[in-house]
């Protein structure tokens, strides 16, 4: 090898050594923005002032972030989770005196996409009335079971931006009406406002939320008519308006909710217009609850397309007439049926007895059903799953004879059924 080649190799080797020496030994993220770090210290001190946060994290939080906090690749805080749901969740428990000292704290996190507070603000003797402001980057906001957080809903929504995708406010102290401005949140996928103190009517502007998949306004004080525009929310898979004071007629526009899997309108004041026939066109529906509304009328023949249905709650609705045998024919995935506390009469369709090994409960209590059933095997299953109390014209006789022929596991068998009395 000549001298020039040796010189070239020496230069290359020196360059390699220099590269190794100057290259960092790890891929640590850049330091957190000082403004974000200071704001986070202040926020954590208001949530849990007993922990020495500056001592535990003197160089910031993104190098080795705690489980309740997420950073992006540039050391910006993008997610914060506070409170308690279960031992399996990665949330920072809040102290008994947790509060929000500065309502502008969150604006110091310009990249924040999600924040949640669960079981965090529980000291009702020291209610929190300040309304926090949030950065435009926020997409998911969850306040769950914070009874000492008390605020009118309208100004709280004013501090949110239209880029929000998930708004979950459950079990807090929000009050007032749902304002027209809710229609401006065009990117919302979920709007859950259950268990607050909200009232008034639902604004027609809610029909602008075309991307909405979950709408839950249950356990509030809403009243008036449900606007027809709810039927234009064709992406809905869950609609829960239960435990309010809605009246009028259940909107026929619900027939357009072809993606609906869960519908709960129970315990309102919907009028005597009967079980809505549009239910028969919602072929994806799995759970439907109308209990506690005096809809009256007979149970309609609407079950042919409803083979996906698993649970039906039609209790205390003023229903009359007989139970359609077609329910047994088409509801092949049924696990719960509640028809109790109505005025149903006649005989129980034979197929209900054959369903018992596969369902959790069929509740027919407090009706005017008549007939007789003799059960020779699996009586414990019958008593547990078939609720018949309060039907004075129905006689159920359970014996232990013939149980040796029962299938393993105690599935029910019966001998015969006599006519009505």
C-alpha cells in the first residue's frame, strides 16, 4: 500500500472516531419548553400540593414522563389525565382539596390534545366556580364525577374551539341550557352531558353535528319536544335521552338513524302515540329502551328486520293486547326482555319457554296474562329467568319429576301447556 493510500485511511479513521465522539450516546428528547414546564408545576401543585414536583422532575417531564402525562417527539405536552377511575387506569390521583387555581393555566399548553379530570373535584364545601380556558389544539375534554365543579354550561362551551372531537361531562355541577352554539362543533364525534343539572329544550342546531356517533343527554332536566333535527345525525350509533322530561311524540325522523345500535328514551313524558313503527327499520339496533313512557297501544309487528336486538325494555308503558309470537321467531339474539307493569293479556308465546336457557331474563310481571305451565325439569332456571309475579290468571307449576332426562347444566324442559283459564 502506497503512502497516499495510508494517508487516506488515516483521515477516514480519524473522521470516524470524531463522529463517534461527537454523536450523543442516547436519543433523549429535547428539553421541555420552559413555559409549559412552569405551567405544569403550577397545575400539579393545585391538583396535589403534597408532592414535591420540582424535586421529582427537576429537568422536566418528557425525558421519562409519568403515566398520567404524554409528550410528543418535540417534548410538548399533548395529554394530561387526573383523578381516579380504577387501579388499572393511568391517572394522577387528586388530593381532597384539589382545585383549579388559575383558569388560564391550560392556555400555556399550545399542543395539548386531551385532558381528563375523573373523581378529582369532590369537596362540595369548596365549590369551584372558575371557568377554565383551553388551547385551540384541544380535541378531547373529559370531566367525570366532579361534583364540586359548578358552572353554567354556556360560558364553559365558549372557551372551547370548534376542533373539539370528544366532549364528555358526566356527573358534574353543570347547569343551564344547551346553547345554540353547540351546533358550531362540527367535528364532534361524542357529546355526553349525562348526570348534570341541565334544563330547557335541545336546540335545533344540534342537527349540524353530522359526524356525531354518540349523543348522551341522560339524567338531566331537559324538556319540550326532541327536535326533528336529531334524526339527521345519521352517524349516530348511540342515542341516550333517558331520565329527562321530554314530551310530545318521538320524532319519526329517527327512521334515518340506520347506524343506531343503542337507543334509550326511557323515563320521559312522551305521549300516547304507541311504540314507534320506525324501530322496525333500524336493522343494526341491539338495545332499545322505552320504559316509563305512557306510549300505550299494542306491541306492533315490527320484528322481522331486528334479529340483532339483544335487549328490549318496554316496562310500564301502558301496553295492551297480546305478546306477538313473532318476537320469538325473529329475535334470535335476545338476552333481556322487559314487558312488566303493563296491561298485556292472553297467553305467553310458547317460544319464550324455549328461549330460557339462552336469555338472562324475561320479565312479564304485573300484567293480565293467563294460562298454565307445568315445568318438570329446570325449575330453578325458570324461577330465575322468567318473572311472572302479578299475573293472577297465570299458573306455573314446577315439579321435580323427569329431571333425570334433563341436559347437563340444568337447561329447562317442560311437559305440556294447557289452555287458558
